[in-house]
C-alpha cells in the first residue's frame, strides 16, 4: 500500500504578515524621502534599500522596478492607507457623490481635494518635474491627469438635473472642474505662492460654486420655472 504524501500547507502567520507590511512601509517611506530630496531620476533602488535598512533584493521582490515603487508610493499617498479599495470607493469620495445639495457637494469636493493634496503635494512636485525627462514619471503624470479628469466627470454627472448654470454643458463643466482641481493649480498657489490649505479650500469652493452653479434661484423661483 502506497502512502500518499500530504501537500504542504502554506505558512502565512499574522506575525509574518505584520513584518512584511512593516518592511514595505519602511521601503515606501525611504523612497518618498529620497524622491522628494533628490528627484526620481537620481534615486536608485540601491539608495532606497540603504535608506530603508533592507537588502536590495527585498526592494526588488516587493516592487520589481523603480517605476513600480513610484506607482505604489503614489497609490499609497493618494488613498492615505494601504487598503486596496480604489478612490471611487473611498468614504470621502462617496460622500461627495451621494450629496444631494449642489453647493454642499462642491464644497465637499474642495475639502476632500485639499486633504488629498496635502498628502501627495511633495510627490506631485517630483512627478511633475520629472515628467519631461523620464518616461516612467511622464507615464505616471499622464495617468494622474486622465484619472483626475474621469473623476471630475463623475462628480459633475452626480449633480442634480438643472444644477449647472445656464449655458453650461457637462463637458465644459468637467473641464472647468478638472482645471481648478488640477495638481498644477495646487502647486502654483500653495507651493509657489504660499497659500495656506485653508485659504486654498475657501477659494476653490467659492470658485467652483460661482463657475459651475452661478446665481442659484431661490426655491420659489425654481418651482415657477418648472
């Protein structure tokens, strides 16, 4: 009688998972410090490993390439944690989409945008400045812009019917929202001109309401028009 060999069970202890997560976090933290200090092109995987205090092989096993490391860092800072849920499923984004009052919706956009940009501001400068000279950062910068535009369209389309000011169509409203919410706008006003996040949020919210909604009629006037 032949005794079969039992298959080996995968060893996946909570402790090992915690250690792996801590190592990944240390690598991402080191990469952020180096990218923001010396730029993406000048930062090597060897330098990241040294900064993080891990073996070079560990960095490659976790992220494969420097471009993969940059993408992972961007994704972490954009979302604010290591949860795999995309931005479209985040509570703060869902709160914007589900808000029924047009003005409150746009002011939630401003608040959420500033919160995110404070996390990603340093890396935004790295990606923005590196795009003209490095193909990896150029690809990420293009992805950032296209993703932002797509998200702005979802926000515009979530506005109640009749919310947009007279003569403004959804395509134009999306372009306006994308422009005002674009990383370049934040970098210009916050980084270059020294606007505080609070000042930027007030301006952004006020400008969104003025540009997209215009002068909103009172409820009695709105009912008379309908």
